[in-house]
């Protein structure tokens, strides 16, 4: 082999070594992320979800009750004004 070919092969080997090192680093990062993800998945999140669902349901109950109460208050106010006008 010529010196030029040897140099080219050495450069290719160096580049392959860099790619192998980068791949190993990325694999370590992925493994770390998987460990952390499994930890989060294993934690007890159902209690927090149940708490949120209960609070949302309580808010939804008031969502329908408030317009009715407002309507009743407006009707009572209008009746009071009408009674005051007729009585006065």
C-alpha cells in the first residue's frame, strides 16, 4: 500500500473511532433517561390524579348552580323593583 492510502485509512479509522465514542455517550444518556422515566412511571401518581378529578368535579357542580342562582336573584330583584313602583 502507498503512504497516501495508509493516511486515508488512518483518517477513516479515526473518524470511525469518534463515531463509536459518540454512540457510546448517547447510549449512556438514553439509558439514564430510561432509568429516570421508569422511576417516574413507578411513582404513585394515581393519588394526584384522583385529587384533581375530585376538584374538577366540584367546580363543575358549581358551574351549573351559579347561573341558576344569578337568574333567581335577578328575578327577585326585578320583582322587588316592580313591587316598589306599584306600591309607591
